[in-house]
C-alpha cells in the first residue's frame, strides 16, 4: 500500500517517531489519484495520520507552518517530518459532524489566532492561487485571464460582464501591509476543518503562507454564513468586537473576488475544453454549499466542478447588482484614497 519508493522513508519515520519498525494496521485515505498519498496507521494501539507529499511544492514551508499551528493547538500534534523524504506523521483526528452554527463561531475564532502568528513565509504572486489571486496585478493574472478568454467558457455577453466585474474589483481592492497575515489558504475545502466533538483542528497546511486575512475569511464564509445577521456573528468572532463599516465592506468585496475566482477557475477546469450545456439547472447557492459542507458533494468530477463554477457565477451576478456592492466599493475606495492607496 505504501509506494515502493517510499517504504524505506516510512520505516525510518516509524523508527524515529515511535521506535518501531512497522505499523499494526493501515488504511488508505487517499481520495483521488492525483492527491498526495494519505494513510491512517495504528502504532501501539493509537491512530496516526501518515502523509507522503508527492506533488511539487515547498515542503519546508508546509512543514514549518504545520508545526507552528500544531504548537499553538490549531493543528494535530506533529510526531515526525522529513523535508528530504517528504513524509510526515501527525495525530489522527476522529471526526464528528461539525454543526454549521458551531462553525460560525469556532472557525473565525481559530482564524483570529492563526492570523496573529509570527509571519509565515511569503510566496511569489504567481504562486498565490487563493481566492484573491485575481485582484492582484502581474503576468500571472494577465496570463490566466487571457487563457480563460481564449477558452470561450462563457458566452460573449456573460464573459464581458465577468471581465467588467473583475476590472472593477481589481481597481478598488486594497492590499494594506497590516492585512498580510499568516494564512491557511485552503479552507474552501470542508475536509480541512476537522471537528472531534470538542474542538476544531485545521489540517493540510500545504498552501499556507502569508496572505490577505480576508482570503481565509471569505472562503469559510461561503460555507457557513447564510445571511447578514450570521455575517455579523462570524466577523465579531474574528475581530473580537462588532465589525465596522470598512471591515464589512472589505469582507463583502473579498466575497465577490472569491465568487469571481471560483467561477472562472472551476468553469475552466470543469469544462476541460468542451462546451458547457447552459440549459442545465443551476443549483441554489446556499443549498449547494450546505451539501458541500456536509460532505455530500466532492469536487472531483467535471460536472460538479462546472456546477460549482456556475453557483459562484450566479452569486456574483446577484451580489454585484445589490446597492451594498456599490456602497462597499465606495467605502473601500474612500479609505484607499485617504491612505495614499494602501499599497
């Protein structure tokens, strides 16, 4: 079950972490062929998570961020990491259903702790593939937009509307240094927030780096925030006090940037170069995310990727048509103007 080329590295990990040469039981938890191999192993009667990083990426940054989170009690205890072998062993979390009402407070409180960490390493802009990627400038963004346009994923009127929304958001969205914090960056996946019935654990730190605080907030809110009243609860749990008008405006614009990003990315990837059947019914946004949160939907098949992209596209259209969107643009633009651009 362990890849042959990693068996010696895993044996070394077991010896160093637990003083044993083998595990008592192993179960493969790898959820798709391109994913990093992940296993539940049992050693001396206790369960642990064995992960082998086979994908390209900065595993030194990954392990450093994971260790920092574990030391702060946000991530499971780390028993072993080896940068050269790209192998790690952590505690295994036996999960329970995570009620959305609990997540509405627990997750932003955890993010508040995470975002106060000493700074995680930065990554180049072209490697920032989080939901706020498109509000940056540079060759990576330009290249993505050109590829998306050439793919003809959207009909021309919708494509022009999407690009207009992008230009408006990118022109206004600020990047103040004070909002660049240690971030997880992969919490749009419910599987990365594990609840054991008593506490929350954040896992899979492969994408962690220093990023805009609103990136983590926006993707979690897509999953657990159902209305403006819950939004205030969510933001108060994060900021420790009721959010002010600017914080609510920044958050709302970050949500639209997330809808834009996920619409473009998942329509593009899901279509795989084939025409999309726009006659298919679009799932309702909140219902779709409730099912995603409950684990009933996995974004592994192309039809579900397309549905996910369309859900975000429809939500973007709905929100940018609200007076609140124009008000948020005004509030954020005014703050940027009064602070010399905040860049």
